């Protein structure tokens, strides 16, 4: 059960990497640099791989032109700071998880791994379409049809075990695994002094998770929602 | 109907680009450099875009590590020269069309295009799983679920009109469009002097197509099957 985990460096995927490493033959962590303004998260993914003693593959997608742009995470568009709203926010990056999963699948087939984990969740999330269970299931079927291993009866499994977990449960599980919250990075729009902004959707979901779990989030935030 | 065509520079996709340009608002051609040994094909894609007067986006994937490797087209593995056989050949590149389509989809959503054309065919082909109609249909459904436009009712269409065309019909259509056969490149394994090898699956399928169509293939081949 050779396994690859896609790890952004955020709370979800860092926790997921530790969960997987405790139970499986974790081959490597994969991260993607697509010019996101919060590239800082990638340092947390690299540190996670070092802790787990596995290689970290940072795939450089900055040369792919306008693909993976058109978002507040990549372009000169303000990251919303007023709270998580209904619908798909401007931080949505077109087809991002589809691109990440496709490249990871190509890699997996080349090295003989058949289990890919991704830390999406569809409960305390930003409303991105490519985090939903329907998408993950459809991708798995497409992956079967796209690959030699798939058509020859050695299909790939796309695991998204956090799909229906709330952030509180993820924060609790991270603590149970001995994972310091400071070992992950959630903020979409770090302040100039390097601190998490405290107000973007991702900071708010993180704060809510720790609060609901009755845990302390030690992240030094540049601002907090109730001060804003 | 803003349209993007994925163009490798081969007979199929160059003919397809001309077919699409004659009927639709062709926005741009997209090609991928993944370190294929027949990178020469990319010059033919670029020339096709110039003829059609549209931008050519060459997406550089050489920085993505071991993804899109594990094939005779990318690694130090001999390209077979003895004829097209049953099954999936060693020239299969893991998940290649899935990666190409995913990146093109990301690009398409960023620029507001909803029609993507790809020149796969599943008749006179090398047996790659990601050229088959099942895969294309499944990808289109995954694309709908992966994207904002898809879930909001502006889905993407993946057009593969050559799916059930034989090479002879493609060669005939290319001629009908006034397209010189020298304007496309098929060979997987060019000889050192730059000529097409004449013996790889792709050269053989091309020769068969022109022959069955009763057309002359002016390609200068380094060798021909009946001499080998």
C-alpha cells in the first residue's frame, strides 16, 4: 500500500500526513508551488516531511502561464476579510485540485503507488467545488480510465478521509497525534511582518476549529475578527 | 463559443486545429513540453498557431519531476520499431492526457473559454487508455464537478471529434483543408539527422493513413518498414 499524501502545509493536510504515516507505508509528500501569495505554507509542508522522514516533492508550476490563476490567491485581487459567505469565493483557483490530483496520479503510476491522500474537507471549508465528495469520486473513476494500471485492474484510490470532518475534530486529532498547531499554516494572506492575517476565510475556519475543540490556537494573528 | 485546441504538432491535432479554426472562434493553441524525446513536434504546433494567427501557449512541464515519466518517450527506454502490437505499449506516458486536459481546463476557466478540443483517436492509435472515449466522457464529468463554472451551470465541453476517425480519413480531411502533410510531425523517435525514424508506431500509423487514403506522404523517413 504505497501511499502519497498531497500536503499544502495547512492544518488539514499536515494532520492528514501524520495520520497516514502512523498507519501506512508513506512514500512521500507532494506540494505545489503555483505562485500562491501564501507560499509560506510550503515551508510547513517541507517541515512536515522532515518530521516524518519522507521525501518532499515540491512541484514547481510557476512556469505554466495563466493556468492556476484568476484567483485572489494568485492575482492582484483582495482576499476577503469579512467572514465566510455562501457560494464560491474569489479565492477559488480554477480546477486547482484537479490539476494537483492529475499530476500526483501521473507521478504515482510512474513510481508504483496506488493510494493518494488529499486533505480536502467539505464541512468547514470555503465552498470550493473541487473539495466536494462528488468531485473526488468522479476523479477516482476518471483516474481508473486514464491509466494503464487502472484499465489493467490495479486502480488508484483517492482517499479524502477528512471530507466530513469539522475543523474541531481535525484540531483534536492533531493534538492527539502530538502535533503542535504551530506546525501548520492556514492563512491565505500573510501580513507584511509574516503573521497570519487572522481575518481571511482560512484563518477564521482555523480559529473556529480550535475554539470548538476547546483548544488553544497559538498562532500569532495580525488581527482578530472581533477586533476588526 | 471561445475555444482552445490542445495541439501536439502531430497530424491529428494539427488537422484538428485547422478544422476548428474554419468553424469557430479559436482563442489559442496549447502545447506541452514534458521532456519528450520528440520535442521537435512542438515546432510544428508553433507553426500551426502562426498559420492560424492565434497565440501558442507552450506550457513548460519540465520542472514537475517524475510526473510524466516512466515511458519510452521520456526515459532511456527503446521506442519499439517492430510494429503496432496489442495492449498498451511502453511509449505510454502515465496519465498524460489527464494532466494536459486538467491544465487546459484550469486555463480555460481563467480566460472564460468553455470548449476544449483534443485530437485523440481510438481507432488507428497506440492503445493508450487516455485516448479512449470512456476516458474523455469521464473527464468531462469530472471537469463539471471540479469547477465553479461547471457547478454554476456553464459546463465545459471536451470535444474529441477525431475519436472514431481512422488515419486515412484524417489525412484526407487535412488535404481537403489545403494542409500540406509536411506541416505536422508524427515520429516518436527522430533520427540523429532529424528525419522521422519511419518505424515507430506513430510513423507506421501515419504511413498507413496516407496509403489507405491514396495520398502521398512526403515525409523523408530514415527507414521504411518493408526495408527493415
